[in-house]
């Protein structure tokens, strides 16, 4: 149980540290208003750095790339990995190919949904890490299976897809 609580605490600490940096912005669904488990980890991130969006994943990725082009570190939150697939066009054909001068970076934060205490259905707990690693050549794909991997993942120097695991949040 201790490792479960540490996982959530480490994610919260990482988001708080990112929120303290002058050039960061958080973008996505449920970044200003509760609605998924990742929201709790944003409690230390300043509300004025959070841009709430409707469910429009491809647009969100495009906006994230645009903000990174202005020098921002963008934390683009996709609460479920299944729906990150809706942004694959922008991710593969634009961010990964490095077509634009980008002094900032995009940290794509996504989650393989929890399956406990009940299974949420097939569209909420897909794990597409291996597929993303085949598709992406210049954007790292990082799997956060252990608590001690969290801090370093969110300190990476370039754009990355960072995959968390809902079963490790300990909210069941």
C-alpha cells in the first residue's frame, strides 16, 4: 500500500515542480475541474497555468505543439491512453517529425485506466506503449511502472509520451 500512495504522491510532486517553472502550461480535459484521477495530482499546479479544453484530442495536440513552438513546456493531459489515439495524426506527423522549430517541449501525460475495483470496459484501459514506440522515432515513450521512475520522466529534456497506470493510484 505504501508504494501505491507514493506513486500518487510522486506524480503530485512532479506536477507541482513543473507548475513552479515559469514556462509551463497544463492543457487538456479535467485540468481545471475534477473528472478523472489525474486531476488530484494537479493540486499544486497554479490554476492560471491550466487550460481546460473540450474533448478534442487532435486539436489539443495541435495546440500543445503551437505552445511549444513559443518556448513553453506543455503538459498535455490525456486521461486515458485509448483517447490519445485520436491525436495520433498530430503526434506522429507533426511533433515526432520535428517539422517546426520548437524551443519548448510537449510532455504528453496519459494513463492506462484502472481495472480495479471494477473493469471499466475496453476503451478505458488499453495499453498501446509498444505500438507508440514503433510509431515514434523522435518522441520518447516512457512507462511509469514504478514510483522511482516518476521524477526523472518529468525532467526529460525533450518531448515525450509519459504513461501512468491507474491501478497504481490507489484510489480503488
